[in-house]
């Protein structure tokens, strides 16, 4: 299955990716990153279809999609 990786050092916690994902695979972490934000994370296993919308919408280039 495809998956995403979120660079916590880049993520500013804007939540745009959670709204962009058509499968609602992304949620926000409950734990602060070292930069002081709640970063996005892949919330569900075997959820991502690799469409890349989350990576495209992220203003901080924090998401990479792996297929
Ligand atoms: S690549 Fe597509 S399906 Fe996967 S997490 Fe991003 S928006 Fe959701
Ligand atoms: S769109 Fe980018 S910066 Fe915003 S929450 Fe998602 S990964 Fe973080």
C-alpha cells in the first residue's frame, strides 16, 4: 500500500492536508513536534491510495508520498 511520510520539522500544523485527503487518512498528532506544532500523521493503516493531494496542497512541502 502507498503511504505518506510527514517531515515534522517542516509541518506547521495547518491541517490543510487533513481536509484534502479524499480518504480521510490524515489526522493531527497529539504530541508537539520539536518545532512546537502538532504535526500531521497518517492515522489509518492501509488507507492511503497514493493520490498525492496532501503533498500538493501542503504549503510547507512537508509530505512525501511513497508507493
Ligand atoms: S496521498 Fe492521497 S490518499 Fe494518501 S494520505 Fe495523501 S491525500 Fe490521502
Ligand atoms: S498541509 Fe503540511 S503543514 Fe499543513 S498540517 Fe499538513 S503536513 Fe503540516
